C-alpha cells in the first residue's frame, strides 16, 4: 500500500480526530480568555461604585498597564509553539520543554522589572501626556499597587502556554475562575473598608488585582508540581541556569508576537481618541460596539491558541498533512463562530446594544443609532478579525512570527487607521468611516495571513516529512 493510499483511507478519521482535539483544547482556552477579561471588568465595575473620578482614574491606569503588559504577553506565548514542536518531535522532549518554559519565565521576569519601573512613575507619565493632575495622581497610586502583579501575571501566562502545549488547559480555567471570586472579594474588603479594613478606594483595587495574579501563578505552579503526568517536566528544576540558546528562541519567536499584539492594541486605543472628536454619543457607541466585538473575539482567539499547539505538534513530528488539517479545522471553527455573531449583530443589534445602553431612553437615541451602525460594520469587522487571529495562530505553530508582525504593521497602521481617518474627516463619512477603515485594515491582515498560510510549504515553513504521519 502506498503512502498516498494510506492517507486517503485514514483521511476521514484524521479530520474527525483533529476536530475533536481542537475543540477539546479550544473551549477551556476560550473560557479562560473570557475569565481574564472578567477580572479587569470586575475592577472597573466596582470602581464605578466609587464615582466618576475613581473610574476615570482606574481607566487611565488600566490602559497604561496594558500598554506596558501586552508586549510581554508575546514572550509568554512563545512557550507554546516551542513546547508543542518539542513534544511532536519526542526526542529529548522533556528537556526541551523544560528549557523553553524556563527561558520564557526568566525573560518575562526581567521584563516585569522594567515594566514596574515605568508603572511606578505612572503619575508623572500621565501628567506629561496632559491628564489632569488629580486623575494622574490617583491613577499613579493605583498603578503602584497593581505593578506587583505584573510578574505573577506573566508567570501565569507562561505556565498556561505550557499547559496548552501538553493539551491540559483546564487547570488554567479553574484557577482563573477562582481568581475572579477572590478579586471581587478583596475589592469589596479593601476598596470600601469592609471587615474592619481601611477604605483604600482604587488603591484597594490595585492590591486586589495584584493578589489575584499572584494567586493564579501560584495555583498553576502548584498544579504542574503535584500533577502525576506533569511532574516529569520538573519545570521548577534548576531555574538559576537557563540556556542561552532557548532564551534566544523565545526572543526570536516572542518579540514579534508581542509587537503584533502591541500594534493591534495601540490602533484601537488610537481609534478611541479619534472617535472622541465626534462627541460623547459617538464615543459611547464606539465603546459598546468595540466591547461586543472584543467579547466575541475571545472565541477565535482561543481557537487560534489551540491551532498554535495542534500545528506545532504536527510540525514537530514532521507531518505536513497534520499541519494542514490543524489549520483548516481552526479556520472553519473560528470563522463559523464569527459568521454567527456577525449575523446576530445585523439582525438584532438593538437587543444586543441594550445589554449596555438603555435603548428606550430618548437621551441615548444618538448613541444607539450610531451603535447600530457600528454593529452592522462589525459584521465585516468580525470575520476579518477572526481570520487574522486564526492565521496568526496557525503560523505561530510553525514558529513563523516575524513576517506576520510586518503584516500587522501594514494592515493596522498603513491601511486601517489612515484609511479610517481619511474617510472620517476629509471625505466626510464621519464616525462610521473610522470603523470602515479599521475593518479594511483587519481584512488586509487577514488576507495576507491566509495567503502566507496557503503558501507555507512553498515558503519553506513546513518541516520535511520524517516518516508516515499519524492520524492526528
């Protein structure tokens, strides 16, 4: 029997197995992404109970925190493809995985020190950016409490990447859900002075978030230490002696991922500032539509994280057909979900907007009308955003991150924002024009990613076949 005949006879089983494996890996990743969003959302909601000054300062602090944090997320994410390919190869897999995780932990810790120095001076930086003194000082106090959670948050992300690579992601979900409850409780105690504690306001929220991040990191470290199947990796063994080669690999793969995340985050932050030029109603509508898009985005993002692992495992064992199956399954699942949400945005926009704004209040009429328009545009936006993150996730499984970073720079900053500004102002399309530009930029990134994925073999991204591929 030829290899081609073997592949044909097992193709249906291979596709079904891949779909099951991707779904099994994806759903805990998706829910963990949503749970991590919920922790920060809990902070902002409870800050709102303190009044508009507190929530304004908290928002400034949160935005500055993420501006410094997003880049390091790329270093943490690099552990997943490195570990997955090592596990696929099986040769010295335990040592390779341990080395990759140790290198990522060292690098994110070093970055956390630098980020902490920036956040410690947050008030001065915010004042230099033109923020009001009292808001900058309050945000600075919040950041000085929150910064102690930077390193634990990054440790958590590194171990979460490892657990994804070994296809054991549920522990991260359990720990994150527990952290939501812990964060809300500590907020209640420290922000409002309950149970005899001093009322610390937004500083209490910063302490609560830092403690929650520490709890998540310790929880995952404990899990990988006591779990019978994971103890063999001995992730905490010899942490004082990371290998230079592996640290170089983490930098080579992780820095472009971090830059890509920073470019995407920055373009949406910039869009909010630009949208403010169209007034309070436009900014409110933009915030609602963007929040809905962000929630939906967590699903293809989780599937993309699973694709990184599934593609990486296949690449490690030298299985081009497995690589192709993993990528295609991820695209089908992710785009299928985004198409469903796009239809919902088009058919029942007012009902969805009503989760955030009272659509029956005449005072909100302008904001509701704009939000309906933005949601209609978000239909295209959703599909493009899903496609670009799925393509990036699949390519990361092949350790291909530098060219996708260039794609992101072109799509977001050469096409997306400039086209949006051109449509919104000189061409007179107004606020919806900015959304058209953002959608166009995402579409450009999505197409470029898809073309690169389709040409992966021609571009030399796929490893040579090392033997007959397995059904996975």
